[in-house]
C-alpha cells in the first residue's frame, strides 16, 4: 500500500493508504465492481454527453429496466460520480449529470468501449475457435 494525502474542501488534510484491489475486503474492489458494471459504464458514458432526464436516459440505454437504472444511478450518486438535480415542477423534473469526479473516469471507459466495439470480430472468431475445439474434444 502507498501512503498519500487527500484534501477535500472544508476538511483538514487526511492521510490515506492506496487500496489493494486484490484484497477481498478492500473497498476499492467494491468500487471497481460498480464502475466496471455494464449499466454503470453505459450510464456514465451517456451522462458524459451532457445532463439528461431519467426517461431520456432510460431510452438511450437500451435494455436497462427502470429499477436497475434507478439503483445504478443511486449507487453512482452515492459514490460521487453522478449528480441529481430536482426542479419542483408538475410533474417533478429530475436531471442527472456526471460530476467532475465521474468525468475523470470517462477517458478510461471510452477506451474500453472503443476497444470492445472494434475488437468484437476477433473476439467472436476466438469464441468460435474455442467452441469448435471444445466440441471436438467431446
């Protein structure tokens, strides 16, 4: 583990240790689990395009259920990656946006998506070759 310092506005400087994602009880593993989740990744990428209302976000992220979208947004908000703005209108208007902390993830996530979108033919070929070898072995 590495020593470091963290200073947040309104707080004294605190000493922290870098996490160890390979340790079973490390909170870093829980965070990695959340940000590597397909719904979190897709939601953050959409929010990186600009603030969006819940229903528009649900339409943009094809296949996500209302319950899963709501749960994922709450988790991302709790982690400080997403902000939620409520305007008291009838009906209430709720808009979600990526936070500055969430924005620091965008380049890494976009690189993963770009890799997956461009390498899928190679992955599919590897899957077919594996499946063929597996069926030949039986």
